[in-house]
C-alpha cells in the first residue's frame, strides 16, 4: 500500500502545476509548484463536479459541507485518473483493514 503521486496542469488562467499525492489512509495532498501552496483533504471532503471540458475538484469543509476550503480546475481526463486513484486507494485500505 503506497501513496500514488501525479502532476496535473490546472485549467485556471495561470496554468499552474499541481503535484497531487493520494495516500491510501484517506488523505489527498496537493502542492502547487508556482505558489508554494500546500493543501490537504480527507477523501470524504472531496467532490468532483464536471462542466464541459473541465472538472472542478472541490474540498468541502468537514464541519459544514456547504463551505469550500479550496478547489482546483482539472481536465476531465485528469479528474477521471485522480478519481480512479482515490477509488483504488480506498479499496486497498479496506482490504488491508479486513486482513488485520
């Protein structure tokens, strides 16, 4: 069970690079190269919302799900890949917990 890392180009006006780590314990870490921004979220806080050729990844506040902590605009293909990585991480963690 290892963390998976990917680099995606964000579809915002600055075309920044996001390094994203999917950690099987249920955590997503995001680091934006150009701004030295670092963000983190639990899988349960994440929401993917597609519109046209882009998908917005939204991190909702864990206390009030109506509040947004941060969001990223990804291409649909990158969002699909990230969603699949999260699903795989959840499955791996679930299998590990069952085996213990």
